[in-house]
C-alpha cells in the first residue's frame, strides 16, 4: 500500500519544500477526511494539544520499546504517547500506525499528521509528527534524544514514503 502523492507532486515537494509546506499550513479550513477513524475533523484544540505535548518531549532520551518520558521513547512510542494524552487511540508500532492512519497526500500535510519513512527496510520503519513549516518531531535512534528535524534535509527527503492522519 503506497502513500505517495501523485507522481507529478513529488518533484515540487523536493524542489520547493518550504513553499509546499508553507502553503499547506495556511489558514484554509480543515478538510473532512474519509475513513473509519476520521469521519469528522477533530477540533483544533486537540491538534494544538498534540503538538504541545510533542514539543514537551524534546530532549527525552531514545529507548527502543520506550513508551513514556520516564523510560524514554522510540519513534512509535512517542507517537502513541502523545496521541493517547490527546485523547486519540493509535496503534503502538510504526507499521500498524501506517496501516491504520488515513492516507494524506504529501502536498496536503498539516500539523498533527504522521510522517512515515523507510530507513533500512522495504516497509515503514520510522515515524514522526509533523509540526508545520516543514518540520517534524521524532525519536531518532539509540544514543539520541527526541528532537526536531526538517523535511528539507536530503536524508529525510530520500526516505519519506507517506503521511497519515488520526486527528
């Protein structure tokens, strides 16, 4: 199951990342997404809480299998934790989060959406929370801490495979 935007959108994403993300985060009304988990858009307050909780985790150590600020986070544990504290139920693993989320074209992402990456596998193996302006929060890897990253970074651009929405 591919989550990429239509082929003609991908070159724009990579050539003009800041333009795409700034226009995607404008003050347009929230779109109603389809699918069983998203019959109506959630209130902006829920998205604001999710983003605030994500920022509060910055600096928390990475820990494989970690689910809380006290023990540390892995990437999907961070996503699971902030969504649960925002009143949303999401699966625990990256692959299950990818499968259960409502697909979002990359040129239509908005704060609170999940970004999925392929690191060393053919399947989604990393996830982050999009915070707007071409940036996302994630728990990168062992020895690091929860941090922000930019989608204009060539490393992340080359590995981005799709976006999904629970909010």
